């Protein structure tokens, strides 16, 4: 306590001596001394690193009398240098805020909105990965059957048999001398049919004829070993997906009646087998077809030009197809169509409806993007990023292309939670984007000075395009003029792609060192689907031709060679199947092909060498 008092006394004496010094040295112009001035204005008595009092106590210059009471001399070190106030930085003049008006009356400002905590619409509130039905899959076939279910294939079997019986009965009535009978297909044969379609897509044989695929020289043995060419052609011919006898009534209210049931079941499976990431993409796909279809579209920018247009919602990261809507135009009997902009907004809302209120971001192109859609999505905790057409009424004139704007420059405009940016990639051009996810003027690309909004859009815009590209690479499509068959081929392709994504998501280490894992997946999947039918055919050697046996041996299957039956006394006699019942002729010989009892008048004994020629 005595030391503190003595220190305060010396300090007051110190300030008294300095005040006399200032009175002697100061001029009339410097009567008011500023203790925060530069070192050149401080007297020589204050320019040392430390000042000693009369009794040797080290004091520290506080720079102001008002700071005297706030200095604790006991807590300071004797060797601590004096502290001086930092220079005051010159105040930066605020940038003037510009207000831009659009034709719609919307006001945009150049001032960024106040930064708050992360908006609710930007928080992902749902896990990503495979869905609950895919948690227990063990094989590739099980993964594929998650998307193309047994119920869907049974519908295909039922309607195919119905159509085949109807047409062949009609043919038999018109041609009594050339009657034909249909052998019903079943579940195993239909799975084999789908498997052969997938294998043809893996080999990129969609433009090869069936004669080339089943050829002994240029073809592939797996096709001949699994199914005959005529049977495969018959399945393609009679394949149907609805009851054709009631189709006319359903077409009056639904243009997609020919395949609506199968399409509805397929979309339901897509949505429950996979949980997408935080970014989704909405875009269109064109299924090329030149067949007769009253909702066929012409898009010159697409490779196929003509076809059926489907709007897809896909995961931006994996290109997994999530939901889709077929463009059908105006449905028969439907009320007057709404305005075009309202129709597009409703379409996007319908596509993303299962994933609203989960904090996801939707990326769209200029066909879908609008300020009204972005505000509607914000109401369901969903953000939007996309390019926007320059002729939209909500875009101010300042953002339009201008020859006076320098290259690689950007103009930002803000309206509450919406952000507009106009970027100049080259002279007299401008790219305009709308975002409800970004709320600042961040420039990420230092080389081309691209805003963060553009880089985000470039990274997430290709979800649907990548899906379409992968589908077309190994497409199972066959040449046909029936648009339902073209649609069915696209369902098989998209289902195989979705099954591959589910399988790789659940088993990321599966063939991870190979860059063509999807090709391997489709190849093994095709073999798994035909395996059951192939084994059933293998156990009927008496019905196999020589070329079929050769094809089976080529793929690694062993087939027992059938021998013509000889007379045996061990078997009981049976009535000849080909003789009239009145003769009642009983024999012990049987046909080596169909195993029916036949008498000597209806069979011939041949050697094993001739039997090979006979069974070709």
C-alpha cells in the first residue's frame, strides 16, 4: 500500500515537471497538446523506453490522464515496453446503393442482405444412401428386382399371353388349313427375355439384326443357348402391358394408357429404393422413336430429334433417377390448360414433391426457372439455383447484355432471399442466374472471375444429362415402330442404371479398381437373369438341336447326348400314340425326341451318327 501511494505521488510530480517542460517548449500555435500525436511531437523527456521517478520506481506512460486510474502498477513488468494507441484508420465511404426496377415492378437492390444464421431451407434434414428395401440385398439380381419387380413381370406375362392367344385364334379362324397355337410364356422365360435384352445392350448390339445375334459364325452363343430366335421374335411381337380389349375406353382419358400401369409401379419403386443427396436436378429426356404417337415431340438439339419427352428429377451427385413425368400435351377431356408459366411451376413442384421440407436445393435450366417458382419453393424449405431467360419480366435492364460491359465482370442484385447475377463470359453476351441459396457477391474463380453461383450451377446441372448419357451407352433398345415397346426398353435401361447405383452405394468396394464397373454389373446381371431358364432348357437334351448343344458347350455347360431308344422288354407295353384307337396296337418303343410310344409303322431306327444329323 505504501509503495502504491508513493508511486502515485511521484506520478503527480512527474506530470508537474512535464507540464513545466511543455510550457517552456510550446509555441502559441501548440497551446492544446494532443497526447496521441506522433513521436516527433512528444518531448525528449517522454521518448525513452521507460521513465524513472525520483525514488527509482519505473512508471509507464499511459498517454492520457483519464487512464491513470485504470493502470495497475503491480501487474506490469519493469521491462515491458510502453503501449501506444494504434493509428485511426480512415473511414471508408459506403458504396452507394442502386435500385433496379424490372418490368414486373419488382425492386432489386445492389446491397447484400444482412447475414444471419443458416436459413432453415439450407439445412439437410434427411439421411442419404440406399432406402430401407435395399438394406438386405445380397446379389445383383436382387438389386435389379428392387426396381423391376416380380409383380411388373407377371403383368407382362399375363398381357403377352392374352395378346398372343387373341391374335393366333383370329389367325386360325381366317386360315383353317394353317392353324397355329401359342405356347404360354411364364415368369422364368420372361426374366430370360429381359436378360437377353440387357446382354444385347452390353454388347451394343441394338442395331444388329436377330439373325446376326443368333448366327453360328458372327453371333454370340449365349443367345442361341438361352432361347430360339423365333421364340425371342414372338415375344417381341406379342409383348403387351395392358388389356388391349379395354384400351380404347382408357385412351379417352389417358394418352399413356398402353403402359400406364407398368410406369406407375416403376416410379413408386424408384422413390423408395434410394435417398438422394442435398442437390437435385430437374431436366428433360427424349426417348427417340419414329413410331406413330400423338404426343411425340420434335427437339432439334437432341440426337434423336423425334421422340417421347420425359421430365426427370435426378440426384445431382449420382444421377440416380428419382421421379418423372411424361409430356402428354393436353389430356383428352381435361379442362382448359393453365398458363404456360403456371404449368411449368406445377410440373416442378410435382416432380420434387416427395423431397420438400428436407432442406434440398433444386437445379434447373432456363426452361423452368422463375422468381415465382423460387419463392414457392422457399415456402416449403427448398432452395432453387438455375439459369433464367433474359426476356423474363422480373429481370432489370441493367443485367441485360451490353457491349459496354467488360468481359468477366458480374452484376449482383438482391431482393429479400433472392439473388440475381449477370456474368459476361465474352463481349456483348451475358449469362443470368437466379438463386435463393446464395446471398452475397462471392467470386470464387480468380482466373475467370466467376461467381460462386455459376460454379455451383455448373457442378449440379448435369444430373439428368448424365443419366441419359449412361442409359444410351448400353441401351437394350430394339428397332420397333410401337412407342410402348420403346418406352418399355427405356424402363429396362433406367431400372438397370438405378440398380447399379444402389448396388455400388451399398457395396462401394465391389470392383473398385476397375473403371468399367457398370459394364461388369450389366454383364453379370444378364447372366443371372437367364440362368434359371438356361438350366431348365439344359435338362431337356432330347429337345435340343445340335447347334444349341454346341452353343451351350461354348458357354461352359455340359449337355448329355441323347441316344435313340431301342426295344426294351423291361418296360410295360403302351398303346401307339399315332395309331387309331380301334387298332389298339401296344408297343414298347418310344420316340427319342418327344418320348411318346410309337409302333414300327410310325418310327425308324437310326444309328448314333445319323441321329446327330437328324437332331440338327
